C-alpha cells in the first residue's frame, strides 16, 4: 500500500506550519473546479527589513535552498487548508519560483530545487511539475525566495 502524503510528511519528520492570512486584498488560495491556485509564499518571515538578503551576496545558494524547502512546507500546508486532505492532490502542475538574487547569481534552479524536491518526496510522481525559476531585483517583506503553485485536485469524496 502506498503511503499518503500525510504519512510521508511524518516519515520525513516534517510538521506543517500554520497557514497565515494574506497581508493584502487577495486570497491565499483559489479553488476553481479541479484547479487549485496558490498565491506566492515567501519565507522565513523577517522582522528586520533594513537588510534585504540577496542570494549570492548576503546568503548562499544553499541557505536559499533551505528557504525554498520551507516555502514548500508552507505551500503544502496551504493545500491542506484548502482541500482538507492532501490525498486530493492529483498533481502539482506548475511552480513559479522567484529568487531575490544578486545580478551575477545564476543558481536559481538549484535554489528552487529545495521546494521541488520536497514536493516529490511528499507526493511522489504527483509532485513532479513544470517549473520556472527566475531571478528578481526584489521581493516583498525582504524574502530571499517566493514561490507560487498551480495544483490539479480530485473532487471531494
């Protein structure tokens, strides 16, 4: 018998973080038929916004990869809040990963792999997805990484 996504999370020793309300006039997710759209999520939340971390300058690609892994946990938590049961995830269809990078940084894909690898660990082949990983000049709230997702879901049982 195949493990459920919740069982895989437990096997990996991972706990989903609480889902927080958006800080703006938008929703954390929109479920339209069998498609779940997840708003961009950044992590970790930072108190001191005076120094914005640029990947490849203030933080390493490996540190940013850990941020992307954490963002992946937040995305999974949002999926669970939206669907009630992670077994309803039919397929993670697409990710857009944005990296707050120094101009000469080129390791964007390696950074976003932190999220992509987690999704495959938790959802198996259903976690494999199309993806874009881009460098940007800035991100809200001093995030080093922000990721949004599109997920195909099954009807509620």
